[in-house]
C-alpha cells in the first residue's frame, strides 16, 4: 500500500459494529482479525482526540438480530461509544439515508472519513458510495471490514473473500481509496 496523509481531523465512521453481526445465521466470513485491526484504529483515533462516529443499525424488521430490544442490537465489546462520541441510528443500509449524518459532518467541517465495519457489500458499500457522491474524501481499509459467503443471481456460491474483493473493486478510485489499517496507523504516527 502507498503511504497516505490524513487531514486533521478526519472522522472515523464505525458502521454496524453490533453483536448481531456475530450471529451464526450470517454464515462464513472473511477477515477474522478485522475487529483487532479496527480496535487499533479506534484507540489511535481516541488518543488523537479526533471525531469518532458510531452508526448503529436499528432494524425495523421483526426477525432481525439488529432490531432494538434484541441482544444483537448492543454494540460489540470494545466498540461501545464513549460519552463524547456521536451515535447515529439508521434504518437502512446507508448511514446517510434518513439520518442527519451529512449535516453533522458538514457543520463540524469534516470532509475526510475513514470507514470501518460491516458488511462490506452492504452497509459499507452503500455508505461509502454515498459519501463519495456527496464529495467526502473516504479511506476504506480492506482489512477493517468484512463480509460473508454469498450466492449470486445464477446460484453460484462465492466465498466471503471473493465478495469482499469485488465490493472493494467497485468502490476503489471512484468513491474512496481502498487502503489497509497498517497504512492508516502509519499515517497517524505515534
């Protein structure tokens, strides 16, 4: 990966890092060390005092593990918001739709985002596409998000790694810059 410079401050956007994502219904996932890498970035962000925004999925679907009142609705251990960190509740796969996220970012003068979380080909892709279309500069670490095996329209099963790679390919260059957590940590320095 090429070295990058992050504008100070950049916002860290954590998408759907809730217990629901650990339910076995999802199937086989990729990036088994994603949470460790995301926590390293979250720790560095907090040390710098840069803005951290937690996007919480409040599903309206009765059977969803992400529905409020379900155990899966809670944030994953290690990703609980601190008192000074913004929490944005969303009802769709896009953190900008039906929320005030764009207005909050613009009011705060934040034009640079680093996006972490789940699911690469769902909420991550939808949110990153919108952020790019709205003119935000987005960094997306490939090892700071993950997805699951998926069957395509023709019934062919694709591994989580394949689904992840295709989603990143759809985004890189047009909507964001795909990078990795180590490159971002290096850009943040000590």
